């Protein structure tokens, strides 16, 4: 929620060396030796020094975005998101691997279907994205248990330590995941360039545990550098930069905006956001830098996107780049995705994990995406950024702006940050910089309007050109058709100045826009202009090859895409571009009919495999026009049928096959208020709803049922006695963060109506409790991590004998959809959520026009889709707003649990990912309404979040139906 290397201990080194994997001796200690490459792949050597990573000696600035495959249960859409990440200028992705997502039980692991991480890593290789692999064992990520499997709660011993019980468990996980990661390393021709050990491990730490994680990695063949991401409180001192458990490249997490999305204009709540250097021998690593926010206060993710929007990115990301000299970046998140099933932890998140990211939960591009692209193309184009030292900054005349500088000691290229001295101001400030650049001293006028920052470049060999100095920012440059093409940009309406160096006077032709050129006779060609639209300047002669210089605004810069040497302008997304012969082949998305322009030596153009009429322009580019998307019509949701869904509340319900709850001891450090132990996890029921049925012999004097239940934040439970509904209560927590243990979690007192119980007769108490997810373990505190779920106390006032209990949760694990898909509702246990369930005997009724009583009610319907082929149409299920008592709705599409609508909550639109959703065929929609009183769900409809021509081919994800 990320020279001389940092040595592993002698034991680790000896173990790895004995295995022939890694031998830290002398200068070679900064390297990881390549092992045998897979067939058809080229092995590479990964090294590093205090400046950067290097691959085969070539320096790499790692610009990566976080992506969670487990939050997108449609493997074909992994390609869609990863292509979008790459198109934004990223050259890497950071990937958590979720232990609990793959392991429903000790010794049981699943890496198939939506869990096929081999497929994921092959895809990153194909797309040319480096990977920072982060397998934990603990990952946090606001996911249930912080990524721990739920069964770990029943393992004795403190998690995130070298306790023997936990050690056996995490070694089992690493023994499964590490070999997969190992065969996809850069050193074997793959994509994994670094391996992150543990995650934000700074409280209650155990150095022997950190050491052993790395030992397990090396023994499994991990030979790329091992990293760690330090977090979170300044009082927590471990950095894992030295001593036992030290990693090779220590990194830092930084979330300077904090997470108060209700106040998006408040900046820098958690500091300056400058990444600290933790090692003199390794690159500065911004392992997790804030690129969004969790929405704990339910402001809505659009507010989180505003909190961490383009202005914040300009000021903080650029400030960090220059102030820290970091060359390894991981931005959390680039795409958030969905807490489908029971993926969410209970304290901070709900179904959506949009995170206010640059790419929305529905895979749409935002203004944040544009800013990532502006910065990403720059950082991954300009090689001198990979090795810089602090340098003297130009003096701003009048001191109206703040400047900082770095310079490459080899090329002498300079990078100057210009921003307000106060990052939070909205002022308009101007200054003249006296800039002692490599090619001379220049007076450079700069202007910063509002919350903004610029990184300016001087003394840069820009392809075959020499950029002496500029007040515009450099987006990217390339070579095509025997000339250089470069794009510079600045704030709309602000004057700009660029100086290029030539050996003799060049010829300047202004093709578009208002640009004034002057040559001083000493080698400096000066261009003056105002940033408006896109100006085009062709420079020829002067002792250099031709240059097409494009001078635009922020908005114009965002229209450019770069794939290899091919520069493209236009389209809502360009996924790939290549030139073969005289034809340029583009894969692109369009949301409207528009022009597209290619800066490459080509005479013909295809887009998505279809020829496009194209012509050459006066600027020597190729332009064509691509069509917009087709019209999309969505079906109305009709034909609903309904049935009651809580037969367990009836006293005559047959529970003979349920588990007897009779334990008197628990591994949890939190002990129950009453016996027997009723913790759901202790009986193997880990996710979703669980039912309890308690029996006692009535005295006829009973007055009250008293219960305590721990559900996680936002949960609730409901109570019936002899079939009579007594009411509901909010579930509690026993420990959250650093708070003391709560002695009375989730209390509920339920009056027993007079005459309900008869003396000497057996009474049946039925309780339905929802598990909202398992607590994370970010403080390595077992009291927090092993907090139970379910009933923790139960008594009946006036009763004289004991209560005997049975418990029932999920009925096994769905072998395709996994352990987090199903809970213990009757309808889940009997397949009401699955395609093919026989519902013809149910009552015809729509959730929009019918109120339901307290308890559980199921609705089912079907609909057919035939979306336009060659299009991407992300759909959502929209709830129009219900009424009456508090209620929740579990959403199942083709048997997949895709979300939980909570009345009065922040989310009404729920993502239905293609693949799970059959875009050309029949779909089954099931809703389980859990109401705390009489309530109406209201209208439910399908909604298109967007319509694009293009996209990626998406196959149907296997969705087995009910078989009996």
C-alpha cells in the first residue's frame, strides 16, 4: 500500500552460491548472473549501482505502475490494461501475488484460469514491460487478510515472524510461487527485473524472517536484485538497508496526499513526498508512490482522483524526480480494479477498488492518464536521467519561483525543476532564470500558473540534434524517414523559448503556428513562441539532419503516442504501431470519428487490420481518418423471478449435516466471551455469510437474547428465535489499528416476545452473520490479524441450561471461481447463483416493484447481449436507489460474485467485466437481497460506461452452471 550492494547474510550468500544461483564477490556483488534462458529467449544480465538498474550494461530508468491481476477476473482484459499502461509511457509494472487468492486450504494451490500467473508474466514479456514481482508473503493491498489465506488464522504462531508454524506456511507458498517468478526473470529472457521481499515490514520486525524469505527466493532460482518497500511511520526505523535481513535495493513508500478524498484541495498532508536515499550503493527507489487513494470516508473515487489529479502529479512527481534522483518508480495504482467476491478487507474499501487511478475501474482513461503519459514518455526517452547528481540550479530573478537541478556527470545534460516555493499555492509567478547550461549561459523566462511544475532540459543530444536550453518541457523524440522528430510543450498561453545548436545557420520553415526564429551567428538558433495549439517547425541544414519540431500545449502533448520509433498523434488510444515496408500498422481505439497522424516513413496505413485512406502532408507525415464506434443498445432487465432465501430461520429446518460447534479452545489470541468457541474460521468457514443454529430447553422465563458478533467494519447480523425475527445489529471489531482490544464487540440485545417460548420445549435460535473480510496485518500484530469472525458471545437471559450450536458456511470451494466467490447463504450452497438453476417455479416479480421482508430474498433473470464486434463496451449494473430498511445485495453474473450493493453506500454502479459477461450470448443475473427489515431494492439496469471501436479480443471465461 513497494558499487557495493547491501549484502545478504553469510548464510544466505552461502546457500545461494551453493545452489549456483548468485555469488556476491567483489564488484560482481552488484550483479545478478543470468541463468539458462528458456527456449527461444535471450538471457540478460541485471546489474545496478547507486544510480540505476542496468540490463546488459545499459542503464534503465524503471517507470512502473501497480496492477492487481486478482482484481480483474478476465485474463483477456489483462492485455487491455497492460497495453494501456505501456501506451502511457510506462516501461514496467509492479505485481503483487496474492497467497490467499491461490490457496483455499493448506497444501492446496490453484494457478489456473483467472489465477494463471504464468500467462500474466508471459504477457508482460510479450509487451516488453519489466516486472517488479511482489509475492509477499504479506502484501496488504487493502485485500482480505492483507493477502494471507484465511486458513492461516488457524495456524499457531505469529504471522510475519520466524515462528515455526508460520514459517512452514509461508515456505509452502513461496515454494509454489517463486519457481513461476524465477522462470520469467530478465536473466532467463523474461520480464521480472526485481523481486520484492515482504511488504512495508517496519513494525514488530524479525530480521531472521526477512533473511529467510530471501534465502527461499535464491534457492528457487531468483537471481535478480531483491528489493523492499519501507513504510510508513517516521518512528519505525527498519529500512532493511543494512544488517541481518538487508535487501540489495531498499525502497520507500510515500503517500504525501494521505487519503482524505473529501478534501481534494488540501495538499501535502503527509509530507513533501521526496524519496529518501537508503543506500549509497543502490538506486533511489520510490517503490510505492501515491497515484490514487483508498476511499475510507466514502467520498467517491472521483474525489480521490481529484485529490491525486494532474496538478498533484505535476508538482509532486516532478519534484521527487529531481530532488531525489530516483530512477526506480512504482506508482500505486495505475489501475485499481474490483474487489469482486470477498477480496476486500473491511476497514477501508468496498466493492470498487477504482482507487482514483489513472485508468478507472471500467478501464477508461482519465486526465491523470494524460499526465502519466507526458511524464512517462519523457522519463523513458531521455537516457541521461538514469545517472544524475545534484547540480547548481539556475538563479531565478526576483525569487518568485523555486528551482532545483540535477546533471548527468557523463553527458553534462542538466535537468531543472521549476515550481512555486510553496507547492500548494494557486499563484501565477514569473521569473527569468540565469542558466549556466553546458552550451553557454542563457536567460530563460519561465512562468508557473497555479499548482504546476516543470522539468526543463539543457545540454541534451536529442537524437541528431543538440538542445541547448528550453523553457518548454520535452515530451519525447524519435527518428523517422531520415530526420528527427521532437515534441515540446508548455502551459496554454504561456510564452516559450527554445535554443538549438548548429555549426552553421540552418533553414527554418514554420509549417503551422506563430514561431519566430533567430540565429546569433555563433551556433544558437533561438525559437520564440506562445504555447497555443500545435506549432510545427521544420529545420534543415546547419550541419545536422533535418528536424521536425512540434511545439504544443499540455493538451496537445497528450494526443501523442510512441511505440518504438513510431510517433502517432490522435486516437483515444494507440495500443501498438509498427512499420512494415511502406505501411504503418496501428492498433487503436476511437470513441469518435477522428483524424490520426503518423510521424514515420510510410505511404499506407492500416488501423486494426483495416486499410485507412491516408495522404502525405506538407510536414512529411501520413494522415488518415478513422471511424467512430457503432451505436450500442442494451436490453432491459425483465423476466425476473423471486424466492425467499432464509429457510435456516425456520425451527424445523434440517441441519443434521451441519458442523457441531463445540470447541472450547482457539488459536486466536482473542478469546470468546462465552463457550463454546463460535468463531467461523475455527470451523473452516472463512468467507461471506455464516449461519448459526443454537438449541436450548426453554424455561418460559426467557426475556432477552444477548449476542456479540465480529464482522469487520460495516458488517451486520440478524437474529430469529423459533422462526420469529427479533432484529439486527451492527457487527463489531475487537481490534483496529493501534486501539486497545474491545471487550464488547458488536453487541446486540434482542427482546423475546412474551409467549414465544414454551417451558420444556426446545427453542431454536438462528443467527445470520456476514464476514466483511479479514483484517490485514500491517503492524505484524496477531491480535489484529487473527481477529475472529462470527459470534464471540451468546446467551439467553432467563435460560437455565446450555445452548448447543451448529454452524454452516460456504459449502466447499468453487473449483473455477475460487475460494472467495461463495459464502454460506442457502442460495449459494444450493446453486441459485449459477447458470442453469431451475427457477421456473419461482414467483414472477421485479426487484424494482416489490418490497421484501427481513432476511434473504433471491431474484434471478437472464439477458442476451450482442455487442458490436471489434468494440470495447464496458458495462455496469446500476442500482437506481431503494427504500425502506437497510439492505445489501450480492450480485452474481454467470455465477461470479461481482459485488455487494449496500443501501446508503457510496457505490451504485458495479463493473461487469467482459469475459465474465458474455458479450455475444446469454447471461444469468442473480441477486441475493439481505434486508434488515422491510425494504425495496429499486430499479436495476445495465449501463454502458463507454463505447470504443477497438479494444482487445475477449473470450468467455469458463462459468460452469448447476449440474444437479
